[in-house]
């Protein structure tokens, strides 16, 4: 049984330490990233001793938590400009706390009626935003699983017998080489193999070239995958033109909107997703631009039955009588966390408008970086950003090495990507605290390091 007094004391410590952690992170008082070697960090955290002997108390927990929080990546930090992971808002953190105590695996309705109902309503909202009034959906643990689930639905439509008989050898998936790696990974998991991935022609920035969409005569196309936006560049494919092409040929149109679908909430950027309503399936990650903690990704389909057809499973210990409101028939997961609560609480606190303002602000800050960088000699920026992602180069630097030197003392965290075979540095503006001061400091540091 729980020791309620001990839990209350430890919970109070957790809230206090996390509040201080986020405050210091937002003010930039600590490094953006700290990455000691695992052996050294394990010793500092006393992991072996605590695993073997136990005995943690609220007092020793406080020491552990302070050390734990001091090592890792501070996503609230103004100089966190790395991967597309949210700087989570506090309502989503509350949802994680609630789930940690209640642990309702709500893929089966009777195991978490409130959590399932919240997910239904969140999905209804998301379906309306993408233009699927008659659609269906489910929340999954991450965009990779969401892409897999959507492509399972596409497979069920193309080859309904595949669940029983296996996958025929002539199915193909059309996608640009710039597509997220989870798409090609899904092809192999689905039994198609990498041979089924047919690369689409793109421009030099990796966007699908709509003038060079292929002749698919004689091919069994399971799906065409477009990006909204691309992981590497933050650029959007022309969804309307691609969607119309797919409609004319009865090709399943899948939009990977994991990162960029949140632009639907920002009036000045919603046009980037023009045509998304033509898709057969869309994925949309809340743990990117909707500011929830990982993981919470939506799989949305235009026709509800398509998602129900993706799985055909029986298990007498789970499926008996009426399935009613169970979501387990739409997802790989059997045990599924209360993911909708994170999205709902962010919406309940900030509102759709507040989340849209966050998206617009991050997109504007990235555009500001592009403006500042292009004014300085030596910086090369291959495109004007459409989202909160900017790729750039500086002089003749070894950009992989330059990134490591920028991150050596934890002052900045940024990533890298290849465009047209050339290595670039890559900034993703996720933290609300990032401002001109941070951007100018990064540009100064790059000039100083390369000059040195």
C-alpha cells in the first residue's frame, strides 16, 4: 500500500525541484545540455547502490532529483535549438503526474472511461482541424508508430487479405528520400521490404516535384507519402496538387504532419496545409508543437472504417461481447497511456488560440534567425524558412565539428542535416524563451569558433 505521507512529501519535493529547474532553464542560468559519460553519471546518481539496497527517503530523493535534473537537456532553455521535442507546458506535465498515479490503460474503455472520453473529444477536435468530419482517429505513443498505423490502414484498403494471407510482392510506397525514416522502417515492418520504397523526384531542397510525379501504370501503389513539414528542412510539400493527383488515380494519400500540422492553429500559417483535407490519412504529433511531453501522436483518417480495418485481432481475454468504445482495435498498443489528457489540459489552459500563438511565435523567431544570419558575411541560407526550422552553413567550416564545438560547454544545442548531399547546421526553435539575444549569441559564437 502507498505511504500517503511519504508520497505527499516526495510529491512536494518533486514540484519544488521541477519548478526551480524550469525557471533556471528558461532564464538560461544553466547549460542547455550536459552529457557526462554514463559510468561517471551512474556513480554520481548512486544507481548501483540504490538498485541493490533500496532505502530511498524523501530527503535522499531530493539529492537524487537535483543531480538527475542537472544532467541532460533543458528543453525550456533559450539556447535549446535542437531536435523537434516540445518545451512542454505545465498542464501537460500535470497530466503525466495524474497518469503516473492512476495508470488507466484506456485502450479498453472500461479500464479508463474518463481518459478514453477525453481522447475521443481531442480526436474529434483534431479531425475537424484537418477537414475530416466523417473521419476517425486514435492517439499513439509517437509519430513513428503513428506512421506505421496509418500505413497499416492503407495496406488494409489496398490488400484486405494481407492480414490473413501475407503481403503480395508487388506493393509499393511512393515517398521522397527526405521522408522521415519511420516511413521506410514501416515498409519493412509491414513485410513490404525496402524494395517497395519508390523514391519520388524532388527539388534540391527535398520537396516533392509535382511536375515529375511518376507514371504508376502497372504498379500497385499502397500509398503516397508527403511531408507537412519535412523533418530536416521544415518545408511543406504542395499538398493540394499531390492530393488531386492521388484522387485522380485512387492512390492512398498519407500526410506526415507530425511536426507541421500544428500550423493549422495559426491563421497566418494555415495556408501551408492547403489541401490536407484531400488526404486519406494524417499524423499529427502533440509532443512537438502542441507543447505536450512525449509521447502523444494522432493518427487521423478521412473514412473512419479505414482505421478499423487496419487490425483484425482476436484474444479471448480482451475481446468478448460488444467492443463498444474500445480503442484497442485501432492501435498496435494494448496498454495505452492517457495521452489525450495531456493535449486536453494544454487546450483547456491555453485554448486553441493560445497554442496557435505559440506556433506563430516560434515560426517568427526562426524567420528572425534567417534575417539576422543573412546579414552577416559568410553565412549561407539555402531557403527562407516556412516553419520553425532553419538550415544554414558558415564559410568552409567542417559543420559536424563546428556543431560539436558549439555544444562542448553546453551553451548551445543545435542539430545538423544534409541538403542536396551537403552538411548544414540546423536550428529548430522550440523554447518560448528563445529571443534575439540568443540568436545573436549563437551567430557570434559561430563566427568566433570558425575564425579561431
